């Protein structure tokens, strides 16, 4: 049984539309986080403007500027694969965050979200348990 030209064009158009939808979806199923962990989260800020002669840099050497979505991680999380530049999602917090700093040595299973110079936002965030995905 042969198919007419109109039906063939319609089938090609449907296939092209399906392919475009797949491509535009960002292939989210390929980027699904492989790890998740419950951690303690706090927030930190940098002075604005930085004190004379001081540059606010992270343990990894990044220059912090308000608006950056940077987190500091405890050293035990580095051993789990959360190294500089890894992007994570945090349940209950909008957006994606990038590992760019370390916390003090005494902390374990802890992240610290950089809030720029917004001290009120950092205080409002407080200390809480969150689930992270990377």
C-alpha cells in the first residue's frame, strides 16, 4: 500500500516536530542529578563595599560579587564529588548554585550560601536542613 505525498509530508512534519520538542526540552532526562544528600545550610555575606585594600575572595580564589550564586562546602562534601565548579540544586531555594568556596575545617555535611551584601537575607535564611542534588 502506497502513501500519498500529502501523508508523507505530514509524517515528516510530525517527526520533525517531535525531534524539535525533544531538542528544546534540554534533554533533562540526560542531566538528572546522580547524587542527593541532606545537609545543614547557612548563609554568609561579604562587606559592601569591601574594606579598603581588601578583596573578597573565596578559598578557591574566586572574587565574590553580589548576585553570584556561590556556595561554600565542607571538606567532607568535596570527597563526595562536590568540587569547584560543580552545580547543585537545593530543595526550597530557587536556581542553581555553584561550588566556589569552602567552609571552616570543623564543619561536616554543611553548605553556606553566598548572599552578596544582603545581611537581612542571610539572617532570614538562618540555619536549616536541606536536600541538595548534583
